[in-house]
């Protein structure tokens, strides 16, 4: 015989798990220090300069 479950508690548990996953994604996306953001910005600028420096004269 199947186990009887309370659907309300199951729904709440699933919502908590979904919220925890979303919080983890947001921490990874927005939870960076000022130094990390600056380092990434400098690295992106360096890559742009490197690509632009490798272009040929005739290329647009």
C-alpha cells in the first residue's frame, strides 16, 4: 500500500528546494566582491585590445 503524504507539506518542501536553488544561482551571479568585478572588467578590456591588435589593416 502506498504511503500517505500531505500534499501541502510536499508542495512547501518543493518550493523551499526551488528557492534554495535560485538563491544559489543569485549568489554566484551577484555575490562578487568589488575586486573580483574589477579584475573581470580589466580582463575583458585586455581581451578586446588583444583581438583588435591582431586584426589586419584591410579588415573592418
